[in-house]
């Protein structure tokens, strides 16, 4: 997001990591992730592209160096709080990484039309609450039109029974921000590729996302 803010003509795609995502031993997962990336990467300027969410997902941390057993896959569903369809200009990425440039010239100027995409991995409920509160205190939630919350890989609820969406809604308080959550551009696999700065239309019921002007 910092690159896209200062180099808007540079296409920035939030997508798979070379080793962790594309070096996995499960060929079907790798193929799906790679094809999603290519679909976005090969989209010509001025054209739109639509991605379909994978039918299944996993965050099981096995099969890194040697194959142990097939990863346990979950049926995939996206959820929403107010409306199943959100549109706007997409900003965001990994919330923990934003600490490096938050409230700096590299953080985008907000106009009220933005959809904030945030995701994280291997965090506790306490850490996640702290990170969400940081955004709230900085006024970010008061300057956007909605939130896209990615799946949280290997999340630790610390025995609270509270999901990331529960914590986010508590921090939001009375703010009437629509949220689509469990989006698949995150640390779970397979994953979608997300062009930052694009105009986006995301449909939680159809589990599709369309990007244009990127």
C-alpha cells in the first residue's frame, strides 16, 4: 500500500508469497493460487477482472519440508454484516505490516470512498484488539465506507470464544460500517490476488470480487 500511494502508476498486487504460497507440496492448492494471480496480473490496463473464491480453504501448518498428510480443508463461505455487496476504492493489506508506515506520508489520503481491506495471521485476540483500536483512535474507521476482513490464519482466541469479526465490531462501537469478512486474500490457502488501489465490487453471497481501474 505504501508503494501504491507514492507510485500510483505502479501496479501493486497483494497476493501469494513465493515460497510459502507457491512452494507448497499440495499441487491443487498451488495451482489455484497461481492461476488467480495470473488472472489479475494479465488483466490489461482499463479492463476489469473477476475472481471466484475457492470452494475450500485451510490454514493447517503441515507439509512444509516433508509430506505428512493431506491438509484438512474447510468449506468456504464469505459473511457480511449489513449488505452482501460493497463497492469503492480498495486500500489496505496486512494490518501488522501497516505499523511501519501508519500515519506517515506513505499512508493513503482517505476520501470516504475507500474500502479498507485488512488481514493478519497468528495473532492473539488481545493483539488483534490492540491493532483494531489503533485504527479507531487514528480516525481511520471514520473516513472509509466499509471494511473487507480477511480470514485470520492460526488465530488464537485465548479461550475467549471471540472471533476476529466479534472483536472488530466491538471496537467499531456505534459506527455503522458495513463489513464483508472471511475474504480469501490472506495467509490461508488457496488465495485470491488483490490489486491495491483498484475500484472493487465484492459480493459475499456469490463469493466473487471484481477489480477495475488498476
